[in-house]
C-alpha cells in the first residue's frame, strides 16, 4: 500500500470547520437562502474557497513546504473569498450585524475608500516583512491571527466595491476605478521586492523539505510573482468590470444606485420602485 505524502492528505482543522458551520448557519438563519440564486451560489463559493484554503493540501503545502503555496493561500483569502462573501450576502443578512450604534459608526469610517485601502494595504505589506512572516510560521496562534487579519481587512477593502447595504454604500464609479488602481501599487511593490531579492528572505522555507524540484529561491520568486502579477491583475480586472458597468449605465441613462434593489429585501424593493416611479412621473 502506497502512503501519500503528508501534504496530499485532506486533514480537516476543527476550528475551520466550526467557523464554516457558524458562518453558513448564520447566513441560513438570517434568511440568506431566500436571496437570488446567483447570490446564494456566490456565498456557497465563498465557503468552499475558505474551506479549501485552510484545509487539505494547500494548507499543508503552505505551512510546511512552499512559500509560493502560502502566497496562493493568501491571495485566495484576500482576493477571492471576500468578494464572493459580500456579493452573496443580501442586505437583510448583513444589516442586523451592524446595528445602529457604535458598530455602524465605526464601520462608516472604516469602509470609506481611503480608510479601507489603508487598513488592507498596511497589514498585508508588514506581514510579509521577513521577521513578522517568520514569527507567524513558527507560532501557530500568531499564524491564525495573521489569517484573521488578512480576511477581516480584505472584507473591508472590498466593501467600497461590493457593499451590500445602503447604510454603508459603495463608492461612486470614478472613485472605485481610482481606488482599485491604487490598491495594486503596494501589492506590486511588495511582490517585486520579494521576487527580485537575490537571497532567501524566509529561513523557514529554506529549511523546509523540497518538493517538485523547487529550490528555496525559485520558490520565493514564484511566490513574489504571484503577489506582484496575479494579485495586481485581479484588482485591475475588477477595475475593468467597473469601467464597463459604468459605461453601460451612463449610455442607458440609468446610473446604478449604490446597492442593487434586491439587496434591500422584498418588502423594501416595492417601496423603492414606487418612489422611483413617482419621481419619473413627476
């Protein structure tokens, strides 16, 4: 009997499974399954991305073998999971979590484009500083904190683009374009510095078992390229989508509101449609 290498096993981490169950349970309890099918599928996709990123081969490769695999994991947690989560969450699911007090006031400050971009860019850049990155790899609780910081700040970062509630609205289309372009700059800089380094920056991976014939420096360069090129391309591809949506709305004379109507819930959609009809007839 051939025993697969440790990194090929699908080990499930109880904390991740519990987190996924709580997130999915809250979504169902708040009526998320009553939303449009495309949004429910997006939320389900977010749970799959989170589960695959933090369990199984990708997680094992990240934690014990390859810096490049760790970079794939981080890109999935920051550039794939959050937009799926926000797009898949109807307003009636998110609104009760915000309340009307200090949480909502703090969220209004944090989700403005300048604040949201800073809250994301500063931690993700600092965490890739060799001393901080090494500390996270060597201390598992700190590694968990690192991932939670990445996920939380990435959700905030995507909020001006995909905000699901009118209380914390999306940025205007021109602001979204500038915002997404600017977000790519610190990620490009950090990725370029990692890629162009002539020495291994992370001793943990220099000492890790080698697989697939990847030398430590080549592995680091590949990871840096993923951050530099793939990360930036995702943001700029999103900017392209924003540009075409803006152009289409301008041409039709119907500029999109900050949040799609279905995000307000069934009862409020009718009210808002009636208000819009009244304005047009007036």
